[in-house]
C-alpha cells in the first residue's frame, strides 16, 4: 500500500496525521519535517519560551512515542525537493523519492526578512518564527541590551513585551501610521500602545527602517526620519509569506497561498493542503488564516476528505496574544467593520472592543475579558448580533445582551 505523505511537520501536519489514524486509516503515513525536532507549538516561542518559563520538551505537541505507537513515520531534518503531480510522487533532497497514495502540504509560512541591501544579513538581526530562531534570541535577550523591534504587529509586540520584561531597552518602529494597522481597530492599537509605553517601550509610529549599520554585526539603525539609534540586536516582525515553492513548482494553483477548495483539495487530484500555507473559500470570498485553531481544524477536515468522509470546512476564526499580564482574545474577522463599540469589563484593566458592520457583529478584541470573548464568539458562530446600544451599556449583563431585531443568520 502506497503511503500518505504529509509535507511539513508543524501543527497542521501533526494534526492531520493523528486524525487519519483516529478515523481508521491503515495506510502507511510519513510525516516529513525540515526541522530537526518533533512537531512543536509556535505561540509560546515569542512568549514563555523566551522568558524561560517553559522548557523545550513542553513545546512538543505530542511525546515522540506517540508517532511510533500510532504507526506514523516521523521523519525530521529532511527537506522535500519536489512533487510530481502527474505520478503523485515526492522527491527528497538526498535523491530518494517515493510514490504516494495522497500528498498533503502543510508547509506553513516563512518570515519576511530584511534584504541584505539594508543590513538584513548582519549578525544580531533575528526573526521570530521557529524554535531555532527563539534559541538564537535567548542569549541575546540580556538585561540592558538595546533592541530595535521592526514591525508593530502582534509578533513584534510580543517580542517587545518579552524584551521589556527581561530588562532590555526597547524601541519599536512601525512604518504605518499606527501599530496593528492591518489587524485591529485604532482603539485596540491605542490600548496596546499605552500598555507598552507603561512598561518603558518606546514606540515610533509612521517611522520605518532605512538601513542597519555594522561591520559584520549590527551596531546601529538609521530610521526613515534620519534618526540613528545605537542597537545591540534587531528583531524583525514584518509579517510572513505562505510557503508555496513546492506547490508552485509542481504546477498547483496559487492564490495568496496554495489554493484549495472547501474540502482542502488543491488543483491537482490527490494533493491536499492545510494550515498557514492554504487559502480556502470563506463567506463568498477566499481567505488564508495564520492561527493554531485553523491549522488543526482544517488539517482534520483534510484528513476526513482523504478518508472519504469529509465535509466542507467552515472556519471559525479566533486568535490570541499574550503580552505582559494581558491576554488578548480575538473572535471573528473585523474586515469591513464600520463601527467599534468599547465595553468596559467587570474587572479593573479589562475591556472589549466589538466590531460591527451596520447591525451585524463581526468580531471582538477582548483584553483580560474572557466572558466578553466567549459571549461574542458564541454569537458570531450562531449568526446572531447583539444590539450595539446594549453592548455599549455595561449595566446590561453579557448573558442578557438582546439580539438585534433583524437576526442575521448567515453563517460565516
């Protein structure tokens, strides 16, 4: 029996392999990862792992014995060189190749790096995506060091929070007019800017990076406003790109990632994709989600498709971020909102920002307010929308929020 080969041993790849076995697959399963470690959690890397609060082994998604016990061949430190969509085969960099019954691409995303022309290859310049990235950063995050964070998205802000907590001197630059410009409302951005500034982080908005300077190792940064800052290290958090090189070379359709249908099928029979690398139908359009929940749920949906018991995947977007003692929980997607309702939480320092498009609730950002998050998440997934005036009135309990007269029952 030909094996099912899963390319990419991250959250999606691990979930897909486990689900295949849970659904009763008796086919050989080969889970292939480029990194020299078993599948692991990425979110703690820029938080608790950098802070030294979690050990490496606790990052692993499952004990290594799980894969052996489940009959899953875990192949680490191995790169796939090419796919053959016509013969459904996978070729490895060492020259070996294997014919497959199915191929699942769970290749994830890679961080966008600064080009060499602006000093991106100097020593002391880091990205924050992989375990090796985090391991390289740990010794550099020493008290008193001067760090420049490039990028005011969640990865940059999480790195800034860890650096400030460890006693580094932190400057963050964001070339957009404000931090979180692509992912959050101005109210959420202002809330987090104030939080970071209260911890000593200097945030410069509307300021980009012109160049990094150093003789082999970064020593200073020249900003777009002409300022030159002395720095000991730089963390680049300017986004990621879906890893599509294998798929593209094999002739698969690409559209902001590997294009799949609602069942996770690519444009070539027998080849599937899931997780950060895949774009899929959603709410009349197409999206690509970079989140742990999506990686798991979409991968499990693909496993069901491979087993012939699949149903169309319906994403339920939710995300989180930990910064200092703040847990941000996000439900839904805020694209297209025309109003934001700010609701104070029940406890000091808690607040939630509710995004509406007309009468329809789209999303919520909840800062240290899990009740608001869960209430909004349930309503969004049920296609219900609370009355904005009730959301704005903290005297109206969350459990008693009245829904709008015209219920919008269309599922996202």
